[in-house]
């Protein structure tokens, strides 16, 4: 992947939780689209493209600290910036 393509694709690991070290507000403000197992998802809490997993909230269940409980699902993950138009460069595992 060239440097220009890296700048046009989301990071390989991203989280929406501000307490996570993989949280990046600038990237999230651009809007990141996620495709998991061939289906576009909008309920992803965290993803890792190279390891092939996503975290999704488990209903409305909360832990003892008030954080949502999440499930880790394994499978192919693809991510792209939604502000790049109809045919954006897609970050995916090779």
C-alpha cells in the first residue's frame, strides 16, 4: 500500500470508545464505513482489519461500570472513509 493510499483509508484498528488507545476523533469525524462478512454494518464499536474481528454491543446490557457489554465476532473486515465518494479506497486484509 502506498503512502497516498494509506492516507485515503482508515486505520487497521479503530475504536469508538474514548478510553481506548485506538480511539481517533479526527478519523471518526470523517465517517468510517465498515463491511463485515460482506454486509455493511453501522453498529460496530471497534474493529481490527489485520486480525479479522469486530466488536458489537450485546443488546442493552451494561457492565458494572456502566459500559456496554460487547461481543467479539471473527470474519473478514473492510473499512473505508464515507467522505471519499462512491468508489473510495477500501482497507482490507490481504
